[in-house]
C-alpha cells in the first residue's frame, strides 16, 4: 500500500509571509512541495526551528497555488488546533514530511 504525506513541518521564522485570517485560520507563505504531497497532507505545523515545537499548526482546509519567482508554489489554509507538535520527518532543509 502506498504511503502518502499526512503531516508537513516547515521552518517559518516569526510568521514570515503567514496571514492570520482572524477566524481561527491562517494561510502559510509559499512552499515548494509536490502536487501529490500538497493534496494528501492533512496537517501543517510551522516552527521557529527544528528543535522547538510548532507555534502554529492545524488541519489543512484548503490549498492554492501561486507563482513565486517564476515557479508554482503552494499556500495552505489551515484551521489552528492549538496543539504544538514536535518536528516530524527527516532530511535537511526547512521541510519535514510525516508519512502515513
């Protein structure tokens, strides 16, 4: 059975390019992720760094695409759940994927 990305963790210092929509939801900045991952993900968590729990997190309720520096990127709309998460996923860089 194929595994899919169910949780994404991003290093996003100081809410960089995050939009708080004032209704318990927020939109992330732009992220380079595959279409498959963008549509399978259920939870997004934003972190100051990989060593600290997330400061914004919740269930993905929508996604849009945006051109950024000539390339297609994803913006996620998230309903905050108030439950900080530890960094998930391996690898280097500013993204971590949890598969399920």
